[in-house]
């Protein structure tokens, strides 16, 4: 968490911590799902797990602790997978880090009409202006949202863009995992 600003909200710090962790794994990684738990509550209710995560020091900063979940099945579309998730009450929020290709707004007019999803993905992958981006999006059970975006071509902790509304569709899908 060395590059995470201490003045940021707990949710922003958690998103940046996850971004830094995933960045350390390199690019071309599968999507990664994280539960977000209240650090103080984790220390009290699960001291063994807190110790395993290096959080046993009660004087250490509180906030949110990201806990990586099992690997996301590769053969299942992400939206379908997210629709199968239900979180226990102890989970305060969740986050997802995923890599995608994106095009600049100037390329929107060039998109061929009536392409299948597979053909559109191929077209984007071959477009000369495409950029690889890693998106880390987090939501809280009570509604807070935060995102971090990192371009592969500007892969540096100082080049990470953050904000609550950067990837609204993914934030909505994650928030739906808390719906009753």
C-alpha cells in the first residue's frame, strides 16, 4: 500500500491497494474478485485470519481489507458469473479488477454496424488506436463506489485515474451482488 494516499477515503485506499497488488502480477491476468471487509471488525471477529493477513496490530490503520476470492471461471461471461454471487453480512463491499481493450471516443464513428459480439471484439483488438486498460471497481453494500483505471502504455502508480463514476456499468453489476 506504499503508493496509496492516506488522506483518501477507505474505499479509495482499498481500490488503489488492489490496483497496486494486481499491477505487481503483470498484465494479461484473469479478472480478480475481492471481498472488502472492515479491518477493525476482522481483527476482533477473526483474529487468526487478521494475523494471517498481517493485520493483528491494533494500532495499524483501519479501513477496508481486500480479500481475494477464488478464481473466476474462465468459460463463463463475467456478467453471468456476477449474477451468481451472494455475500455474507460480514462483507462490507466488493471489488473486481479486469483488463479490457478500449477505443478512444474518436473511433466510435468507425465501428461497423451489425457485428456479432465475437466479430466486434476482433475488430476492436485489431484497431490501431486500441488501448489496454485495467479497471478496478469497488462498491460498498451501502452504496459507495470507487474506480481506478490504469493504461498499459502508462503503467505507473502515478498514472492511475480514480473516481466513483469511471466504469458505471461494472459498478452497477457489482452493486447487484448485494441485492436481496
